[in-house]
């Protein structure tokens, strides 16, 4: 049988790479399991839950709890902001990089940027933006 030192180095390198990759994967899986164990609200069941009665909606900036999972949900807009509101997603992100600004598409009253406190889950002041000319109806014929 033919044996060379190059193939031995290659085999040792491959074995070492495989072992390190396996150890890193095992460490990641272990830390992911530990993190999920620290999150008591995380649910991994595949149960179909019955649809509950709709909760009463608070005014803009108010919060309520999802009746099935207990997640806190915030209402950002209400009737004072017009009848048709939404987001620019998937064209632009709804939140900025540090989640302190929230962009809202308001068709009737002009788009708005809200300040947001992600730590305390509070909606702040709003700055209205004019609707871009491309979305305004023109009457001048230009």
C-alpha cells in the first residue's frame, strides 16, 4: 500500500476540521437549548387553539394582551389617523436599526414617523410627513 506524508497531513487536517466543526455545532445547539429554557413564554406545541372573542381595542399607543398566547400587542393608529393605515413593508423596513423610530403609511392624513421606546414598549411623539407627489392625485394635468 502506498502512503505519503502529504495524505497523512491532509487526513489529519480534515479530521481536525471535522472535529472542530462538530464541537462548534454542539456548543451552538447547547446554548440554543439553554436560551429557550430561560424563556418561559416560548411555546413549541403544535396544538390548534380555538379562535377567541376579539379583544376590545385601546386608543392609539395603548396595549392589550393576546388572549391565546399572552403576547403584549400595541395599537399604533386609530380613527384619528384616518381609515386606511399600514406599512411600507416590503419596500422599506417598518422600524429603524435600533427600533426607536416607526414608519407608518397613512393614506388619508399623510405618512408619519413615530418615536418608539422598545425597552419600555411605549409609543412616543409623531412627526407627520407630506404624502409624496407620486401618491397624490393631481388636478393640474401636469
